[in-house]
C-alpha cells in the first residue's frame, strides 16, 4: 500500500505526462578518467523537485513499485520530494532498503523501476535513481544517519562479495 494515496492527489496527470525530462548532468570523460568520483553531478534541491514533479502517480499497483526488487514506494517518495520533504522521502526509502544511497547509484533502474515508468510511452521516464541518491545524501548531510546494530550472537556466516547483495545479507 502506498504511503500517500495517489488517487486523492490534486494533480493534472495529463500535464505531467507531457512534461519533458531534463537530463542529469554528468562529469566530462576526461575528468572521470583521473578519479573514482561519481559520474553523475548531484542534483540541486530545485532540480530534484522538478524531476520528481513529472511523476503521474499511477494508481496501485504502480508499475515502478512492482518492478523494484526492494519494493520501494516510489510514487510516495516522488510526491515527498516534489513537496520539498527530502528527509521524509529518505525515511521512506530506508523502510525497504538498508542502503538506499548505494541502490540509488548502482541499481539498474533503467531495466527495473525506470524501465516500467509509464512516461516511456511519451517521454523519458522519471529518474528514480538520482532522486533516491539525492534524498539520502541530503539526509546524511543535514541530520546524519544512524544504523541499528543487532545483538551479537555466537553464530557466524561467510558473505562472499562486497556488492549490494553481499552487504545487505551481512546487515
């Protein structure tokens, strides 16, 4: 169930569907060859709000939520981002993912949530990954993030790999 019921939002879905996408800015290749910094230039708050405002808030079940392996409530997060409620959006992502900062960057959104976005019929899809990364980075910068630590036990497990799956399993 969506945290924010889409059917009650006072929005013009047809207008949103006609709104073209603004591409994310990337660093020049010559700069990227010299370091391991991010390829995508982080969004500003205004850019994030504009990009999130393109979401048409599909009725349940939203295709983007169904395509997300973490089952993120993407339409509600987009509404919160559009309203400038970045911390609330970050909390929403943390309900279903222990590492939304990582998932916003390395998850193949083009094949998953973005790939199922209804905007694909008319324009570019809503850019869910950069928006997820933006709100979780914003949260870290403004209030910080404290992760819960479980109680130690005498059990041990071996985790092979340090990618998102291995890290989630270890958590």
